């Protein structure tokens, strides 16, 4: 309903990310953004090719760490065929100061152009901010303010 701190649903299996999804991993708020599809490098009209590495592949999405005011503190770029692991102690993007994050908390894997979010067995789970109506399952957890609720029946 437009609350200041959002309503969060914790994932209970692989979750396919949509553009502008906002994630809660540990105490970190991360926003997923699609950047577009990779384009094949092409030469200019006179046949000149641009200088630059073709490795790694072009970035097609970005995860941005958001501050409390909504500004971006840091970003991690995602490419085809790449998996990004997020954790307190290990992974591609670590947050050693976040005691609510597990050592290896979650990962995001690119698969056929889709980015799939996985909880790696973390203690506190992985939340996705709710946009609009959302179907809940029995046993699923929801975070409202600082209260975690569990769905008992639907």
C-alpha cells in the first residue's frame, strides 16, 4: 500500500527477477535493473572496429546497493552466463560488516536471458519487495515493518 519501508515476501525457491525488483539480502537493500540485450560488436560505416575487449561479455543487468535515502552506494554488473554470489564472508560481492547476512547468502544466475535468484540456505532468507498483489503460499514468510509473519492458510 505504498509503505515507507515496503512489504517483503521471502522467496521459498528460485525466483525470476523482473526489472526494478528490490531485494532484501541480510540488511542490504539491492535493486535489480535490466540494461538491455547484448549487441554484437559492429564496425563503423568505413569498416573501422572499435577498440575494447570482447571478454568479459557485455553487461545486461545491474544490482545496485541502495542507501536509506534511495541513492546508490555500489553496483555489481551481471552478464550472460555469469553467476554472482552474495555473502558476508564469501562470494563475488561481500558485506563483511552485515551480521544479518550469512557467509554465502544468495546468488543470481543468468539462464537464457533470465536472472534467477536463489537463497543458498541463509539463516534470515531473501526478501523481494511486493509490487501490487501477490499470491502467497502456506508457510511463506512476510516482513511488515520489523515483524516477520508466516502464512498459516490461504
